[in-house]
């Protein structure tokens, strides 16, 4: 009798423990955990988009077609051509990256990194505005060629430019709380997540390649806008007239990581993690050293967003 009683007690205890263990899961269904702003930004973006480093020719052509659409058809910066591809001599030594819209499969934006070579080929920025540099020591050609690159050809098609300005990344109630508390340094309601993601993607590639300084020729108003997000483009020369007012800037990936607005650090970490996995698989755990003129690097694969 005593044995039966003890068995019944143990069975009851086991049943009670099992029920108690289920309570946290049940509570999460009723009272889901509130995501931080960092988590909300990453969840919003990666549920809709994935990151691609163009390695195959068909992937590169997606970038070229997007650039033609933006630079030739929409902005009229370049002449349209029969191939509907916007490509120049620098693409032979460039890494093209783009963002793919999951539901439509369309390219939502692209950017490239032009790399110098041991053969002494200069960056496009230096060829266009060498005389605009205030200090000749800041010219890319005066630095270690393995430590510099140029970020250029950022292009976001009109429909996605409109989408990123109109889409709310947070529910209305949470957005109102953040606006009321003024707890972040930038406007969450109008958050250019595609532009930010492209720059952070380029920054991560710079990290992987041990590139210390990235040069950019861009509109001063865009550089000022990026400051709100902790992305500091430091001017290294005077403004020139090149498809409108442009200035040469330099960006340090390490400084960017330190200064990046706090809510974006998790976003960058996710982007960096995705790209890091792809690049590490190629390099066998070693940091890749790319000499584009030799065309010896192994193809980079798509970095799938989680």
C-alpha cells in the first residue's frame, strides 16, 4: 500500500512539474516578449530582404541592371544603352553587393567596392577629383593599396526608395512611445533602412578584407543625413560639380563601429554575421586577400538572411 502511495505521489509530482514547465511557453503566447528597437529593426529587415554578394555573372548583371535603371533611366546621370547595363572599367576589380526583396525577387538596392591593385591602378574618385583633395597625403594612392577601397554606385530603384520612406518598421503604438520619449538620435518613423543596410554591408566587406579606409564621392546632404545614424563620412577635399554637388569623403570601418547609433549595432551585427559566414567558408578561416587584377579569388556565395 505504501509503495502504491509513493508511486502515486511521484506521478503527481511529475505531472505538476510538467504543467509548471509549460507555463512560461503559454505565458509567452499570451504575453509575448517585447522586442527591443535593435531587434525590431533586424526582424523587420530580414523578414523582407536578403543580402547578396554578387559572384556569378548573372548576379553581377542584376547589379548592373539596377544601376542602369537608376543612373541612366531615372536620374539621367549616364546615357542609356542597348544592353540596359550600367558598367564601367572599375567593375573588373570591384565587389558588387545587392539587396534582394524576398517576396518579389527584385533588386531593392545595390552598392560596390572598388579595390586598388598592386599594379598601381587608382580609385575612380582620385581620377575624378584629385585636385579637390586638401591634403595630398590623404590621396588613396599615397596609402597602402591593400588598406583602401572606394564605395560607389549606391543605387536604389524609385519604387524601393518610396517604399523605405513610407513603410513603418514598428507598430504605431511603439513608434509613438519612442517619439514621445525621444530615446533615439534619429527619426525611426522615416528610416532609410535600405541605404543604411547597403552602407553597413559595404562596411562588413571592408572588415573582412582588412580594408582600413573607404573613400566615397557623395552629396554633402547625404553625408550630413548619415551622421544621425552614427555613420560619419569625413570630408577630405572640396566640393566639385559631378552630377550635382559632390565631395570626397573617407570612412573608417572601425570608427563607424564605435560611433554607430546604438539601435543600429544589432542590425550591423546581423549583417556582419551573415556575410562573415559566407566569406569564412571561402577563405577556409583565413582573412581573404584579394588582388582583383589577377582574378584568382574564389566566387562569393549568397549570404542568406535569417
